[in-house]
C-alpha cells in the first residue's frame, strides 16, 4: 500500500478538525506532554457552535480558554483525572470537574461508563511502514484510540520517537493535522535544604539493586540527588523524569538487577526537559507500556525490592494520607500513588514510602494531624504505607499498631506541634 497517499487523504487543517466537534460529544485528549496543544488552544473558538461538550484530560499543560474562561460554562466541561493550576482555577468557574480514579483502571472505568466520540493526541511523523509513535504517553491513549468513533493525531517532528506500546498505524487513524511547536517542558525545581534532608532519609531506606518509582517536585528531585551513591538501581515507574536520566548517566541506574524487563526502563509517560526528551528518543533501553500494565499493582509487585516514593499533603496519626486535596478542595489527583504503593508492598523486599514537609504556611499548620481535614479524600489507605518521612525523620508504620504509629508519627512532626498532637491523641482515644 502507499501509506503516504493514505496520509495525504487524511490530512486536514486545524479549522477542519475543530469543525468535527459537536454538541454533547466526549472528546478525549492525550495526557500531559502528549496533549494536542494546538487543538486545545483553539477549542474555545467553536464555543458558539456547541453545547455540553465533555473534554477529558489529565494534567493540563496549557492555559486553555475552553476551560479557564467563565463564559465557557454550558459549552465545555473539562473532566479531568488530575487537577493542574489551570483546572483548579477553572473549577471555580464550574468549567472543570475531577474524575476520581486509580491510574491503572482509569481508562477502563471511564470507558465502561461513556464511549468517546473523538480522541485527539500527538505523534511523531509516520515511518515508511505507516506507523506513528505516540511519543510521550500511552497511559490511556491506546484504549481511547481503540474505542473512539473518530481518531485524530497532531503530527509533530519535534517529539521524541519512543518504543513499546506506542505505535499506531495510519489505518487506525481517521484524520491528522500537522504542527511544529516544541513539546512542553517542566521547569526543574531545585531541591531546597529541607528537601535534601528528606531526600537523604529516603535514600537510606533504598538498598542497592532496588527498582524505584519517582515523581516530580522538590522532594523527588532531592531523592534523585541523594541516590548518587547507590548501585544497580532499576526503574519501573509511572512517570519518566529528568532525575532518572541523571542517575543513569552517573552509572547508578543500570536496570541490571531487575526481575521484570531486565536492562529496560519501564514507564507509561514522560514529562520533563529537552534533556529527557533527547534521552528517550529512539532509545531501545526505554519502553513505554499502557498504564493498565505499568501501574497494575500485581505487575509492579513482580519487581524485586520495588520502592514506591510518593508525596502527600496531610497524614493523620493512623497513617491515612490525603495527597490530592486541601480539605474539600481538589488540588491534584490520586494518579498512580495507590497503584505503586500497593504494588511495592506485594514485592519481595519492597517498600511504600510517603514524604512530606512537617508543616505548611510558614510553619503555622502541621501536616501531621490527629485526623484528616473535614472533606479530605483518603488518597492512600493507612494499610498501604510502610514509612512516612519528614525533615524530622522517618516513621516506620509497617506492622505497627495504632499506638505505635501515633508515637512514631508524632516523633517526626514539627516540634511546635508535638505536645498538642499528644493531647489530641489522648482526647480522641487514638491508641
């Protein structure tokens, strides 16, 4: 077959692509760095032509008017698996709503409720065999490509070509449009002194030969720096980060001791800087797998000494974690936190670690609390936390009673709040 002719038949302008969106449609966009940004940046232009369009996203990267402007209410609703600064603002306008989920079942659960009319994602240019690479994410993209009535790809030569479950054939695609914008990059947060203290505590818990999962932010970046003295670490992670590239280049990550996909990085999406994108481009040592596989706790647990490292906003004295909300206000999302934590607990020698600062708002609020703030979501059950780490130390929870947990957690709370926490534990009979 002449795949180039088929490509040309399916090539459209962005104006033509936008005209495909109709009232009452569900439109699914690819995740984070894989978002079809040109499409989303202009989606608001068809406001007067449509009503009640559900736009399904995860971790929005742009300041998209279709959800940020108050007059979009009734025309678009941004239903999202993970709140970003944009969606936190849009929520106040009633143009965004959170979709609770565990990442490894997020696609299946939504698809069981509603079939998408349109999927829009990004991809690298077509090769001579008619295949595109979905590049930066296959978290839920493949499932939505298979389920959608209309499949649209934004083709961009600036995106890295990645391997694994990333390849889509031109025959699976209804329309394409072209873009030459740069992929979105994250500003790397340099760890502060408090981050480094926490990072060093966490590094002490990680043994040589462990397989790790990391996220983004000051604390995960500090962990990356603190791991520079380790040997033969492996990676099985939801998100591929710049810190992992640094550890590989330093000879710390080798993936040689892994029991699952030995010698390979396994991830479901990547988000970072050009350094990261250059590293994963056509790199056979990096494989992207569907989120339903990468984040399946059963799969994660097959890695020897699997270590899950996540952050939280608030932890109560029994070990319950709220990592996605401030009281009743949605702040981010559950993501893969529960997936990786429970997976690590299924692993031989595995560890589930939660990290957070001991206080918020200039030391005026303790993040170690007798009970979670009213309305807060429990992102991670107290049954699934082995260690809680703050700048004041490590609280082991695994195998501990409530009485023992209370003592250990108060010991890593900020000193200004320890006496009150002891009184609260007595008053509420938390023992």
